[in-house]
């Protein structure tokens, strides 16, 4: 059975898409730790990130780097943090978490809420910054 991320990649489930290429897909996390929290996943369905072939792991991080710089440009962050923990969905993924001035730590329990319109605007802003 396909993971929720595979179903998102294949268009079966909606998302706030940021970017994709032949091997990777990036979209906003619907339960963000901060404004612009983005997930970057390989299109290949692999549970554990370190089970990816070396070239795919390398390209995943290179793709994530491009997205992180786009987040920084679009949202005026101090920087974008990265977490690779991979426990909630059995599909390798990278969390890109924007860090803003005055909030230089992650808060795992007090997550902000954004409307559908706000999520669409955030995704569009990041997409536009990738041009």
C-alpha cells in the first residue's frame, strides 16, 4: 500500500506543492512548526532515509538545499533548519523548518495554525523565489 507521501506525489491527495523534479517532491507540512515548514521527499518510496542509494541521498539533500534557500528568500528567515527523523510516515523525508529572528529554537508543542489561503500564499511565495 502506498504511503501518504506517495499518494500526494501521485496527485491522489492534495498538498501545497513547492517544487518537484524527476526524483524529488517538496510541499508544505500541514502541521508546521513555523511558517513555511516544508517537507522534501524522494519520489522513490523508501522507509529509512539511510536506505536510499548514495546518489539519491545526495540528490535529496541538494534538492532540499535549493528549497531551503528559496524559503529564506521568500520568507525573510534567519536561516532554515533541517530535521531528518522519519518516524511518523514510513517514507524518507527531510523537514525544512524556517527560523525567524527572535525565535532561534524549535518549538515542537506550540505549532502555528494557518488557513488554506495563508498556506497557498506561503507556497506561492516560496515557489516564486525559486525562479
